[in-house]
């Protein structure tokens, strides 16, 4: 009886070891498939439904085709295009805009320095939407935190919801030196959209808030 028990225990241990080995092999294979892509003086395209790690380039644009999945997407001197159904952790551009298709998921933020940000229906941004010099246009988009710009307009339309604040930053000394944004920025919110936080204005701003729009307090800091 002891021999039989030993045999059964050995067989069970062998089966568990084989199962664990199979799992580890599968996990290693999956991890190996997620590759980072980095280039200089060249654009990058991630093919439809492909899954990659971080994607970065200097002097080139980045495009994620339909259903592609990436971690951090960043470029200097280039734009970013996220096609329908793409998923990213975050997207950042220094000199270039970000255009987002329908039903895109951004688990972090969308940020630019010199460039606009334009989203389409069904997009979810878990964190912030921020630009320094550029227009923000949100269409049927859910933003988990703030929407912010220094020199640009903000448009919130088609049932968009901002869980945080909408912020217009004040002008810096370099804005005055280089003549950036001499006209006041504009905030447009249509009747179907909601800002659950407040609107913070650090400079004179034109407000176009439709009747029926849900917004918090409008706070002037200038």
C-alpha cells in the first residue's frame, strides 16, 4: 500500500510540474512577444491588432492601427495617431499633435507640448488631457481627471464627461517674449457634456457654455 501511495504522489507531482512548466513557457512566450520599438529619424507604424511594449521615436510620427496595443507611446518632432480600438498606457508628443480614433482606451494621459489633441467617440482617458500650446477637442470622450492647456482652446462636445477640472493656465514669460497666444483662449462646452469639477481660469478666457451643460464653479485666478 505504501508503494501505491508513493506512486500516486509521484504521478501527481509530475503532473503538477508539467502543468507549471507549461504555464511558465506560455508566460515567457507571451512576454517575448511584447517588444519595445525605438527609432531615430523615422516614423513607426504598429500594425492592426499587434501588441507591443514602449514605442518611441525622435523626428518621426507614430501610428497605431486599428486594435493595436502598446505601453508608452512618445515622440519628439512628430505626431501620434491612435486608430479605432487602440489601447495605450499613455501618449506624449513634444512637437506634434495627437489624433485619437473611436473607442480608444488610454490608461494614463494624453500630453503634448506644441500640438493639439483631438479625440473621437467612445474614447476613454483614465488620467489627464494636457497641452501647453495647442487646441483640445474632445468628442464623446470620458476623462478621468483634468483637462488643461496654457495657449489653446478647449472644446468639450457630444456627451463628453470630465471627472476633474478644466484649467486654463496663465501666460509665462516666454509666451510674452515670443508672442504666443495674444488672443484669449476659448472654452466651449455643449449642452450634452459634463464637467464634474470646476473651471479654473488663470487668464482672461472666452466662455461658450451652452444651456444644459453641467459644470462646476467658474473660478478666476487673475
